[in-house]
C-alpha cells in the first residue's frame, strides 16, 4: 500500500534542496486515497484472527499516513523552516536521514529495523525538543533571534517531533501487519 516512491516523496518534502523539483503532494494524496479505498473493501470476521490483526494494523498505518500527509500539506512552511534553520539542523538531518533509510528498508521489507530506527529518531527528537525550545527562547532574550523567528523555529521543531512520531507509528503498524507470527509483534514503547 505504501511504496518506496512515496517515501522518496516524503524525503523531498523534508529536504529544502529538493524543493526545486516538483513535489507531488497530489500523487501522494491519490495513492493514499486508493489505498484507503482498497482497504475499505476488505471486510473480515474477527474469527479470522491473523488476517484480522494484519488488516487492523494496516488501517492504523493508513491513519498515520493520512495524518502525516495532512501535516505535510498544511505545514509546508514548517518543513522549509526546519530544512533552512541552522538552529534545527541536527534534528532536521536526523529526520531526513531516517526517511531516506526508511525508503531502503521498505523496499527490502525490513520492518523490524524500520521500527527501531524510527523509534530512535522520534525518541531523540522528542527528548531534545524542550531543551531546544528553551535554547530558542534564550536566543530571543539575548537578541539573537526575533520573537517571530523563535515562534517559527519552535513550530518547525514541534512539526518534526510529530512527523517523527507518525513515522514511528507507521513503521510499527506495518511491522505488525507483515509479521506472520503475531508473537513477534513489537510495541515501540511510544
């Protein structure tokens, strides 16, 4: 339901240098709509336990994909701010690297590794968020940043936190849907 091409498109959105290329948000929207329409046609009996859990996990993943799409569609300026701001370069680089790694892992169906990488990315960005926000506020007080710049940077930081959360949850749900032995499913602790 989710291709490596779509991952490359997510990567393009995060990378300011890719802005000169045509980013196909409409193509992503169409792919998500098609995937949702297909999943909507699948109806199972709860007694089909394995298939039931797989479809449930895929529907959870689709929900996060839709929310990630909405974040990218509505918050394009936050992606631009995140990619251009030296104050957020560490978090931006981590997120961009994760999306690029995720693309390769999706192609190889390496979902357990994808879960671990996206969980680690979310955890790092989330743990840094409050400290980074405090640093931004202090830069405003010292005159290094304006209030508007600080607000934009803080919004971009929160955006990266939410994007990394959705990537971790998408990976988790896909991993659960593709795991044949449900005893091997993992909960990323998020």
